[in-house]
C-alpha cells in the first residue's frame, strides 16, 4: 500500500530513530528516486522479514524531499531509521569521526532490533568505501544484517567494496538511468574469498514495468557461505599434534594426516572449497603477549593472515575475545604422562600375605589365649607348680612358630582343649601365609609414582614439560594462588620447561623415558604417544595418571565475525552426531587401547635370590643382635650381683 507524507512522519515519531535529517538539497530525478524505492521494496517483498527495521544511510547529495519521496514509495510497512553522514574527504579525520559516530549509534539501535536491513544510497565512492570499512570494523554489518548499497556508479569504481561485501549479507544495486524511459537496476553480490578485480555475480535485475527478474536460481540474499559457488581456495593454519601429523609431498607442499585433516577434508567437500596448509613461524598455538598482540596460530587468525585456524584450539576466554570458535570437535581432560619403571622386587614382601589388621588380630588372639589359660589354671588348679604359667605361655608361642610343643604332665583336659583349638587356628594361618608368600615372591612391581599434580610438585627430582604457548599456560601464569600458582612458580626453579608441539615426541623418547621428567598433556595425545611407542617396542613403557584435571573443549577458529564459522558449525554438529570423528581417531591410530590398563604387577618364574629375601635376613640378624645384647646384659648383671669370696690368704701370716 502507498504511504503518504503524514504517515511517514507519524511512523518516524512513533518509536523510530531520526538522526540528522537536515539533508542539503540536490537535484535528483524523481524517476530515479522512485526506481530506488521500487527496487528496495521489491527486495523486501521477495524475502520478507516482518520484524525487520530499515536503516537508511545517505550522504549530502540527497535532499529531504528525495528521502521522503523514497519512503513514500515503500509498500512494506517497516520501522525506519534515517542516518545522515557527510564524508567529503575519505582521509579527513573530522569526516571519519562523524561517520564513526553515526555508525556507532546505528549499531546500538541494531542491537535493540529483531533484525535490520541497511540501505545505503550514495553516488560518492569515498562515502561508500568509508561506510563499508567502518561498519565492518564496528560490527554493524554482521551476517544476519542485510545490506543494500544503491548507487549509479559503474562496477569499475566500486572495487573497494569487494572485501566488505564478500563477507557480509550484501547486495550491490546499480541504477542505470541513461535512458529515462528504460530505467533498470542490476543487483550483484560479491562471492566470498574472490580475488581482487573479479566480477561480482548478478543475481537479479529490476525493471519498472516487469518488476524483479532473477538471473540465477539463487535467492536475492543467498547464503554464500553454506556452500560456495565458485570453490574458493582458503588458507588453513595448523601445526603438528597427536591427531594431526605433518608430512610433505614430492613438491614440498605441506600436508597433514589424521583425524583433524579428515575433518577438514570433510568440510571442504561439503562446503565446496579447496585449501592449503600453512604453519605458524613460532610453532605455537598462541597466547597474548605483553604488548597486546598474539603469537602463534591465534595471532595469524586474528590478523586475518589465514581464513581458518584448524588447530584444534582450546576454548578460553582470552581467545574467544579475538577469534570466533566453531563448535567443539573434542572434549577432554589434562593428565600426567610418566615412564613406567623397571620391575622391582619388594624385599619386605613376606609381610604382605597378611594384612596389618590380621597381624594385630594374631597377636591379640595369642594374648587372649594366654590370659584364658591363666584364668583357667587359677580356677581348676588348687596347687600350681612354680614356673608352670610361664611354661604354658611359651607352649602357644612354639605352636605359632611351628615348633614341637611341650605337653603338660598334669594332663588337665581343659588345657588340651585350649591347645587343640589354638593349634587348629595356627594351622590355618600358617598354611594360608605359606601359600600367599610363595605367590608374592614371584611378583614384580612396576612403579608408577606420579598420579596427581601434588605428587609431581612434592618430588624435587622431577621436571614438568608443558607445551609452549597454549591456553592453560597463560591461565596458570595469571592465577594468584592455589596449586596452579605452584606449577607456575616451578619455572623459576628450573622444574618447568616448555616445548613446541613438534618437539614433544622427542622429549618423550628421551627425557620422559629416563624417569626424571613428566609430560602434562591432554588425554587423547597420550593415547597416541603410548600407542606409537607400543607399535615400535611391543611393550607399554609409559603410563597415564589416574587423576584428571582442567577439562578442555577443542574446536576450530576463524576471524572475529567471520560468516564461515556458522557454516562450519552446521557441518561439525552433523559430523559429531554421526560419530565420525571418534571413528577417524580409532582408525588413525592402531594399538590405541592396548596399554589402557597395563598391570602394575607382573608374575615371573625365577629362582629366589637375596633380592627377594634380604628383608628376612635383616630381621634374622636384627633378632640375633638383640639376643646377643640381651645375653651380654644378663652376664654383666649376674657378674655384678655375684658376692665376692674372701681371699684364701686373708688373715694368715
């Protein structure tokens, strides 16, 4: 329906924004203004979004009458915001400041709207270029915001718009009014990642008599990132890691293999793009530097030197502030990797057949039996021989030590009953002890000393290895207290060193294997390292800690505000739901589960030696030494207490 001047004014007053509507007059053909309004109205009608507002940006070439004539020809009832910004000189600081302020106000209004369609009308290439640059930098033109740039300039003068319009949901509308009765408006879209000087794709043409005529099967606002039309070549930055192994072909082109490269190939096929890999110069994932810049792959993505950061990257708040994360492809935890020690013999293994509580129970039962014998002797015996109580007590000790007991001569039946019960008890105990002892003497123990961060921190002889410039290194450097502060402090003591990803395998085979270093990494990395070692050596040389800490989400990243991230999310979610990534990880690494539960105890067949039994000899020698000491004390005591005899020559002359 037509909208007259009064209704337009009421619309602006009733809740819409009117900013700097004092537009200088400039002669514009009414037919062209009507045509511009017609093509905008046709676009809004062909892809209706009833809750969207309309933001109109103009420069000084449009008069108030032109603006209201344009609005009166719109048939689509929408909220309207009018923004006037003059950029006489693109390099002028005043003009740039004014345009930046207007765009900032428009962005605030966009954040309060359901959705927005931005219409930019100008025949000034400086104004259009400045608007495109500043609106993209200020994030006014996010992907859900539709943009129509209406101009009479030829395509050759609009090359500065290519970069912005190729990454936004934008249409370029060029009005051709060279022949007054044959006005037409051609609509173009710049394809993503197109080269400088490449021609945009014409999607439709509008004629006053025929209306909107589509040139392709695409909609007016095609989803250019869902599936690329011209198969662009993207730059993907990555680095070697356990699930992303690096190699080079005959032409020295960088290639990767593993679960993550399989994911990139899957995405490239689904979204129709080719890609080339690059590596970061410093070989790191990236952390924020003291000057505010970022190192590694995150820095390359932030500076838009590459299109995709493959990683995968650990999701963290500082990284999310400078790059956009795709959906998680992997959720994991940190663990400790240590070397399994050589099998060892426990010289005190002869104490292990019985638990400490059982040893205490045996001693308690022995004392109880002795007390019971004493009480029964006091009750039944009216006359007890001197020394019989001590002799009865040692009978029970002799039975426990499997010595021949001395039978009582008095023949009391209750004594024989107590002795029989005690002999039955000790028989079961000694047989069980002998059987378990023979089993334990054949057992070797494999030490696994570090299962928590506290175990590592409390051992001054071990050094930690962390990967260089990862998110969690930046985290525990920033904390002020707690166990991770203690980890960071060990760097000053020389007990914490850093290695880039490509150096970790060498560090494992040298430093960690010797036992005086441990590696802190995510769990899936340990599975790969241990599986590779088992494939080469045929044994499980390393172990993972039982303790897990610092849960992490891994994902790919893109430049801030890049529309490719939502497109990647849709494919990644489908891939995860199908279980493809887990399957790729299993197929990529054989023997990945062999060492999951490697035993810490092994059984061997070997003759007994002093290595097995020296603990028993220690007890024997200790007991003999104590016995000799007691003997010497008794002799000295007896000699001291013996009375002196008088001399035979005493008193005789």
